[in-house]
C-alpha cells in the first residue's frame, strides 16, 4: 500500500459548551513519533488520544494540536486563589529584580493554566467529543495521505518503466558487445603471436565473457522492479520494503556499470542510477 507520510487535516466543531478543533500534521520519519499539545482539560485523555492516532498512522512524525475555546457562562467561573496568590508573589519578585522594565498585567496572571476554571463543566463530555472529532480528523488525514501516495505511486511507476526500458537496451546490445570484444581480442593476439593455441584461446575468451556477462544483473534488476510494482497492490505499509528494494536496484546498476565494456551500456547504467536515486528520494516519504 502506497501512502505518503506527509499530510495535514483539521477538524472543527462548535458545541454548546465551546469550540473544539484538532489540527494534525505528519511528515516523514523513520519510526512513529507522536507529539500532542492539549489544553489542561484534556490532559487526562492524552494516552487514549495517542493510542487512537497510532491505530491510524503506522509511521511518520505526527504533530497534533487540540484547540478549545470554551463558551463562557455567567457565574460559572472560579478563580484558584492560592495559585493566583503564588503567581502574583513570584511575579512581584521578578519585577523587583527587573526594575522599571517589568510590569505586571493582571490579565496575564488570569490566563495562566488552572487559575480560572469553569466550576460547572464536566470534563467527560468534552473528552468524548474530542475523541469523536479526532476520528474524523484522522479520516481526513488518511484521505490526504492516500492522495499523496497515489501521486508517489505514479512517479515510481514511471521510473520503473524507465528502468525496464534501459534493461532492454542493455540486453539487446549484449550480442554485439560480445562479438566486438571477441574480434578485438583476436586482432590483438594475432598482432603479437603468430602461433596461437586456439583451444586455450577459446577457454580464455569464455572466461573473459563470463566475467563481463551482465545477464544475471539484468535478470535480477527486472525481478526487483517486479517486486516494487507488487508492493503497489499490497495491504501493508510498503515504505521499508521499498527502501530495501532501492538498495538492491542500486547494487545491480553499479555492477552493470563496473562490468560494462561498451559506452552505450555505461550510459544506460548511469541513467538507471539516476532513476533509482529519484525513486529512493520518493520512497523516503512513503509510510
């Protein structure tokens, strides 16, 4: 399954007791890493939120933020006097050290988490609503990542087709390369030696042809391309498998280049390595 690790989604809903909004952003990462920013009222449910996200996202760095704007009901607000007094005392100490440059704003103290709370608000309905809204946001994130994954799959398929074309070009040139190599070697030997042991010569030619033969490399390269295409229809995340296949493809292209005795084959091997590097960059963003 090709799904991008890059995505964004936002879910927002207005309730009688306030506004809830989830923002989810994912980028590529070697493993699953979840970072949550939650209002104080929802801290108790952080582990559950993480578990829900992990059930939807297998790999990548996930940044999730929950925004809560409560609806103010007259007479329902309470002030934590002890916390406010402690904050004020600490603020005065800092102001005394800073001198005239410091100025205490009462509204800033009231904004401190936990100083003002809604005495009539039950946290359970808020957390339940946040769970529901998170599921909707995760569904939107999945659609975004699937869409990006389809684009990545198309790019990979184009490069797979390019690799197959270059492999066919190299395979078609093999008979000509072998014949030219044989003729060139025979010509050099005839210039140096008048009496040639033809049986020994044929053995040496066979050994040389074996060292320079790239049939196996082409066969393995085509097999790796087939495996890449096979992952497109799988149900499991394909990123790690594709990353391994990129290493194998690059190994075969390097071997082709090192064995090449033909300028066209060398160019084809270099072009293959360019395509494989482009694929490798795309694969880094696949879940």
